[in-house]
C-alpha cells in the first residue's frame, strides 16, 4: 500500500511538473527572444528570427571576409543557425580577380573568421564570371543597405547574386519583426520588393 501511495505521489508530482513545463513552452511566439545570441537561439527559431539576435551584422561579416585577401569582393552571403560543428554564422563567398572563390565562415556573435575553404566558382555560378563582380557598380554591402532601407528597417541576413542581362543583380532577404521580405537590388542600385 505504501509503495502504491509513493508511486501515485511521484506520478502526480511528475504530471504537475510536466503540465507547468508545457504551459511555459506554449507561450512561445514566432518572435525571437529579446536577449541572447544567435548561437543560443536554438533550432526552434527560423533563420529570419535568429539573425536579428546576431551581434555581428551581415555587412560587418562581409567586411571581415573581404579583408582576408586583397581584391576580394563578396558575392553571396547566408546566415546559418548553429549546429553540432559550427556556431551561428555567416557563410560569405568572396571572389578574387584571378577567379578564385573562397567561402569564409564568420561567427555571427563574435564577428571572427573561423574557417575558409576554396571553392570552384563553376560549382556556384555558371553564367557569372569574376569580372562581372569586380565591374559591378553596386557592391553586395551597398545592396544590403539599400535593401534594408527599402524593407523599412530590419536586418539583412541572406544575399544571393544573379545575372541580370550583362550585369549583376542581388536578391536580399531582410528579417522583419513579423517575417522576412525579399528585395532585389539592380546593378544601378535600384530596389524592388518581390
């Protein structure tokens, strides 16, 4: 009888604790927490929700990646959530005048470069050449600022490059409090929302 009573009390305590835990987790919204870091954000958040928690902006990460070697120009950037091997980071692809493409990993919380890997440019861009990037009137960093302004604020967290006619065009994802907005920035710096 004593064993059954103890088991019943333990089960009641366990279910009460479980119910309390459920109540605290069901109050979570789609908005990121006000404090913390991008690495601590966890897998429950989407990239557009975790990116604003990063202490390093995408523009700062691009500056770090471009500064690794002379003449480099960032052409592609993605915010990536933390996983077992990497912290939350920006993956920045930088092309050099000689055609070399290097992917740099920049820690989203510290802003430090933590890895660099050479990549074959053909793997990513079949219609774009290094000269297309070096001759572009609008840089990726300029396109980020234009996109953030066009989106009405927010924080750019992803950028892709495409060829538009004979020039480079950027597609920028901007995290806003209620979602993500895609902005295209043309070679002349004009922006339009998707």
